[in-house]
């Protein structure tokens, strides 16, 4: 992204913090392609075989952002980190709702009638893997919030080491070290049977 656009986004994010909701639509225009890339990566990593489109995830992201009382973003990388976190939450919530419908189909809405109008086509194994990863990330956050944030930004949002470092006010070297440690911990955690 050009330095001019990055500076423009930073100025728009400052306007948003001062209550200018119109600036959010301008940020949406400038970051649309990047958010779609993040959504596609998030969906591809988490839900192979899904029919949920990246546009659906980005649209829901904007709905969630617009319904917040306070919007505070320090810079482009911070905004993308928040967006990545929200995408993770939305996909996992959607998977949990699907799992609940499988357990009690009579109580849930009919298949295909989810909040996005599109049913995720996850196998039982894929659904279990997604929920296990989410639970492992929650356990990691209990030990190291910073490592959990780095995983979210790198894995779910697809941010680079440099973007993650900027969003968390860390050095790229620290991000690389914490990213490696978090990946090793998650790999070991996901290989162990759940308690």
C-alpha cells in the first residue's frame, strides 16, 4: 500500500475517533480489497469447502463496526488487527451455532437460514478442528495475551510481521520470536487430547 494511502487511512481513523462516522465509509473504500483478501484467507484457513463468501464476512464486519459505540484505531495495522479478531469471532460463532443446530436440530433455525443466509459446509471433523483451534487460542491467551494477539493477526488476519509489529507496538524481531513460540505451543496443544 502506498505511503500516501497509509497516511490518509491514519487521518481517517483519527476522524473516526472524533465521531466522524462518514470517515468509516472512506476507510471501507480504501481497505475493501485488503479486507476481502483477509476474509478469503480466514475462510480458506478455517473452513475448507465452505460456501460463505469473503464479501459476506466483510459486510458483517462493517455491520459490527458500525454498531459499536466507540471506534478507536491507532493506525491501519491496528484497524486490520481488530478486523482480523472480529472475523475470527464471527466465523467461530457461526461454527458454534452450526454445531448447536446439529446437537438440537429441532430447536435451531432450519439449515441454510443462518445470519448470513449461507450455510457453512463444514464436515464434522473440520468443525471440530476449528472449535479446537479457537479453544486452544483462548488457553494461549490465558498464558500470553500478546502471543494470542500475534496468532490472530498473523494467522487469521494475514498481517505481515511488520504490520503485526506496528499494530502491537513491538519490534519485528519480537513478533517473529513470539509467533514461533505460539505456533510451537499450539501445535503441541492441538496434538494432545483435550482435557
